[in-house]
C-alpha cells in the first residue's frame, strides 16, 4: 500500500472507527467485569432511545424524495437477493428446520442501526446519517417481520409476525414522524428538545449495547456453519450491495451509504429472536460475533475503496 493509502486508512481509523471501537470496547469490558442485565438496557434503546432518534430525525433531517425512493428500492432488492442466496445455500448444505431459518435470518437482518448509523454519521455526516436511517428503518421493519415469520412457522407465523411488528416502537415512531413532516404538527419547546436530546443519546448507547452483547455471546458452537455465514454476509453482502447500488442508480454519498449498510454484520437483535423461538441460538450468537469481528477489516477496506 502506498504512503497516501496508509494515510487515508489512518484517517478512516481515527475519524470513523476509533470512536466506534472505543464505545463498543467500553461496553464489552463493562459486561465482562460486572454483572449487568444487557436485556434491560437493550429494552431502553428499543422502546425509548431509538424511537426518539427516528422521530426527531424524520422531523428535522432533509430527505431527497428521489434518493429516498431509490434507497428503498435498493434495500428491498438487497434483502431479496440475500434471502435467495441464503435459502439456496441452506438447501445445498442440507440445513433443516430452525437451523435453515437461522441461516437465512442472520444473512438478512443487519446491524445497520447499532453499528451502521454511527458509522455513517462519522463517515459522511448528517447527510449520510439521513440516508442510513432510511435503510435502517426498512431493514428493521421488514427484516424483523420476516425473521419472526420464519422462526414462528408452524406456530401461526404470519399472525405472530404481524403482532410483533405492530408492537415495535420503531413502527409507530416512523409513522408519527411521517405524519409530522406532512402536517407540520410537531411538539414545540422543551418537549421537542427532550425528544431530540433523547434521540441523540441513542448513538453511543447503541454501541455500548453492541459491546455488551458481544461479551456474552458463545463463539465456539457451529464453527463450520458460522464460517460459511460470515463469508456470505461479509463478502457476499458487499458484492451484492455494490452491484445493486449501481443497478438502482444511486450515486455520491447515497451510494456509499447503501453499500456500507448492505455490508453490515448480523444484527444483535437476531440473538433475541433466536432465543425467544429457540431457533439455533448458539449458531446465531456465533454468527453475530464472527461477522462483527470480520467487519473490523471489511468495513475500513470498503471506506477506503469508496474514497
């Protein structure tokens, strides 16, 4: 690598990755040294911080309608392609039942919230954050609904998935944010300031929860399957994202954000879902840990390539 390339890589590390690694590391050490109920903190993020972040962002951030439409098309195609690839590979490797479903879920449910939003904010500023938020919201709503359906198949999967989606605060925060944008009816004064400040707190807490979750995941189970998933998610994912971003006509910052969000590791939330439905939880936890570790190499390389 040339001196200029090394300088660029160093700049990416200091300005983008160092703040992320610092907070993830703090969460990891905290959970390793102290007895802390990670699920309780995660619920604070899920039910309060993330909805406030989404609502305030939808109200205040500027969204280009054309770019938003192209980004949503990208997100839909990206999920469909990865779903198809994961399903085909699961059949090829003779995965059955919950293991097959877990392989698909860990391929499509991405950590573009806890990890992706801060990454794009540090890398591309508020403009990148706004595009990342669009993709995060889509993956969170559609990906979680589809994941619940897969895990709950045979147990009124469609009904359970719909109920779980309607119970997700992000859904209502998104709807309220869109209504506020269209009508101009927005809380004023101290109320809106509190919502905004609470939303800002989501970014560092996202990363702390990620670190704490990694500290308690199992890393030894299903090594072969975890390795296969890591290759699909962390090498196949970026390749698919690059092709689809060009196919749907994304350019500039929107293209870079789409590629990064499509290249993120498996979402921590998949561990919660797999535990709840007893769907290969050891494999899912290993997949989350492995893809997150691999992302420390693949994402800086992508950022350097994206320029």
